[in-house]
């Protein structure tokens, strides 16, 4: 398991795409936002939590199709499936690797980018916390979507269509935590809901992803 | 005959129009698709019977089984 | 082993073939009676004016938009557990029909909302969850269309339907919470079962029956199409194999 995790991480770093691409995309989205809505700082600080969440979500989506695609093409996925490691475990590891290379850097970068959007000071902590709690769910849901579409050629667009509706609850609660945090309101309820969704996704979705993988490898 | 819809006539009529148009679309599309596949299947089975003679009969249960098993 | 499986599509074809003309007749009757009754022979609501007539379309289609997904969930489960092919094909056949109903519910909702709420689109949790449901239908249909092997497609869409159902329910609760967060207790939505008077209720019931029948008829028809298409594919494969 750890070997697989280490291998995935090494591949992601060596390809240079993992950290770099998603972060650059995130930066661009945040940079383009003021061009679209105007440089008014009051407006920006109002929409900052939502934009940051949306940007992180899209950046996360961007790298999903690489979770299984390369292993599928060169046949490594068949080897993983026949190895003693249960496929559920492999799916969970893949999701973890995706989170470490995408979700974690995005979480760390978000407060920095928050400065650009004039995020109110109390929001920084809650934004980082909500992303830290929410991005694992995004990675696991995305792993499930990638497992469904791994056999489809050029399945990236299809996967977005499938995965984005599944992101709705996570996005709602995550952005709500960040927004309420920025406005210094009570955040306990959405925070608990976000944590619950994240934990449930991490616990259950690897099974669904493994089921989809088995069908695709048949 | 036409009821007096008052100032909301436009909304009510367009709601009925849109809904009936959508229902008609899905119905007509389904019927057209159904006709097309039925004709294709009939043509294919007719071709098999005339073209291949006794092998068609022995093959038919197998193909259905294949269809059932995927 | 195959007798049971062989008999089932055939029996399905026979039964639905016999039932379809009656179903169509009943559907047409119910829809004609219900919509005519609702449109021509019901009074205006004192508050909503003539827009109350939109509920004869809105409520049944919304109901069927959800029920179609529930039916797909059940048939997907049957497919995953029993490997019953007609079941998987019925789920595939139901998806576009359900999406159409959902779209009608959204369109009529917007057309009702414009004069009543003064806006085409309110991010009301009910409306929004229908939009999300529509997106789920789109993803589901796209997955069916993208995968070539029919059994793989049936398996994967079934899994997606199961996971999607859970997330659809989650989204529903998240949206209720989210909208409360924005503006407190905006209970503008039309609660048909609770405050609708008998005068509106009976034609509504007929319309609901008509929509249910229409759904069943369409699903039967489309499932028959799918079974025939599958048969064609099998025959083609066989022809190719014997030629090779």
C-alpha cells in the first residue's frame, strides 16, 4: 500500500503536473475573477470565499482523469488488481495520492490567494480549515468518477459531467463554512456537515470506485 | 370556449405550450426510434431466413441467448 | 441455464406488446380529460389568478421526474443483483423520459414563478434541487452513451445511479440548509397536497394519473426498442463471426 502511494507520489512529482498545474490553474481563476466582476474591493471580499472554493474545486477536477488513465493505458492497473492488495484499498490509496498532490497544495495556497481577493481577516483560518476538510471528499468523489470513465477514450468531459453534480453538497457546505467564517458568524453546523460528508465519502466511496474498476477491468 | 385567463394568459399558455411540446417531442422520438429498430430487425431476420436456410433456425436460439447474456 | 433468461425478454415483449395499445389509449384519455378539465373548467385562484392552472402540468411532471429516478434506482439494483437484462434496459429507457419530465417541471416552475415571484428563477431549494436532478440525468445518459459494451455500460450506470441517488438526497438537504442561510424561511413554494382545494384537486389527480400512464407507456416502448437494438447487435456480431 505504502509502496503504491510512494510510487504515485513520485510519478506525480516527476511528471511535474501534480502540484504545478492545479496550483497554476487555481491562481489563474483567482486572477481572472476581478477582471470579470470589477476591481471593487467590497464586491471581491463578498464573493472571495465562494470564488476560492469554486476555483479549488475546478482545479481538483482538472487532474482527476490522470488518477487511473495512465495506469489503465500501460496495464499497471491490471497488475494492481491482481496483486494481494484489495482493489478498494488501491482506490483509497489513489485518492489519497490525488489529495496529497492536489488537495493539500490547494488548501495551503488558498489563504495566500485570499489576499488577492481581499478576503476579510477572520475568513483565512476557516477557509483553510474548510478546504482541508472538504478537499478529501473532492478527491474521493473524483476517484469514483475516474474509475467509472476509465475505459472511455477522451472521457475528461464526460467525467466532469458526472462528477460535478456529485460535488454539490460538498461545495455548498464548504463554501458556507468559508463564507460564514469570513463574516464572523456561527459555523458549527455547516462545519459538522462538511466533516460528515467528507468522512462518509472517504469511508464508502472507495468501495464504489473499486466496483467500477472491476467492471472496467473485466 | 376559451376561458378568460386575465393578465396571466401569456404565462399560462406558454407553460402549456412548452410542456405539451416537450411531451410530444419525447413521445414522437420514442415512436420513431421504435419503428426504426423494428424495421431493421425485421429486415435482418427476413434476410437470415431467406439467405441461410436451415442454419438460421438453429442459430436463432443461440443469438437470443447471446442477447440475453450480452 | 438460459431458458429463464431466454423466456424473460420474450415474455416482456409479448406482454408489453399486448398492453401498449391499451396503455396509449388510457394515457390519451387521462391526459385529455385532466388537462381539459384543468384548463377550461376550473376557477381561478383568488390569489394566483389563472396561473393556478399551471399546477396541472407542474406537479405531475415534478412527481414523475423524481419517480423516474426512483424507478431507475430499483431497476439498477435488480440488474446488479439478479443480472436481469430487461431491468437494465428499462433503466436506460427511463432516463430520457425522466429528464424530460424534470425539464417540464423546471420550465413550468419558471413560468409560474415569473408572474408570482417576479422572477424567472429563484434559487429556492426545491427549484434548485430539480436543476441538480436534471444534471444527474444528463450525466447518467452521457455515461450510457459513452460506453460501447452494453453489459459494462449497464454495470457502470447502475453503480452511478446508486451513488447518484445518495448524493441527490444529500444535495436536497444541503440546498435546504443553504437557502435558509441566505434568506430566512422563504416559503413561497406551492404546496399542492396541503392547500389545494377539491376543485383543483380532482383534475390534478386525473393529470397525475395521465402522467404516470404516459411514463409507463414510454418506458415500455423505449425498453422494447432497446431489446430490439440489442438483438440487432447480437445478430450482427454473429454474422461477422460466421463470416470470418
